[in-house]
């Protein structure tokens, strides 16, 4: 079953804020049109990002998808074109086994950098990144390590 979910309020308190109203107010990622490939991830709070500044953004979201699938987090085209904002890692790769991991429930973070020469302001609810779920292939002789998952955050 593919779907997005909110992290628990307990995890939200650790990662974002002890603010039940904020937790209850944000929405799951959505596609804006029928043919959109990406699910827009919206900001939880207002954001001001100065030139050269890097900010790690909690989303409050975790993603559930199947074996052989991955979620790519990509900056929205309009965010890059209009504001010269980019993802620090260019493309975030969220593996299916990141969901409900013991470190942070699979909370998806987005890290952006202002590459422009002007301070950029966003409002809570603005979408700065999008997630695209895709299938992937492996080699015929693939033998993955079976190490337990740990958080990279």
C-alpha cells in the first residue's frame, strides 16, 4: 500500500514542536493535477532563508511504499527557477525500509539552500519540494547486506 502519513505527535514534539494545533493543521502531500508526477511537500511554518543559508526542514510526514520502490524528493521547478533554492543533496532518496524505522518513524526531512543573492520568504503551506515514487531494478546477482536500518538524520 502506497501512502503518506503524519508521524506520531510524540515524534513531532521531538523533531518540530510541542504544538498540537500545528500538528493538526498541516496536510499530507498531494498532487495538484491528475497528470502531476510529484506530491507537493508543504512547509509547516513560515520560513525566511538568507543568501547562502542552509535550512533543514521537517515535514511531519513519513512515506509507505513497497519493496522495489523508492521516493525521490526533488525541489519544485518553480522554487528553483523563481528563488534559486536547491536541495542540498540535489535529490533525496527515501528507501521503503525507512518507513517506521526505530530512530524517527521514517520522518522525512528536506534540506534546502538559498543559492541566490536575495533573502527568500515562504509561508506555511507553501510547497518547496515534491516527492515522486518510482520503481527501481536491481542486478541479477544482487545480494544486499541485511544490516539494520539507522537514521541518517
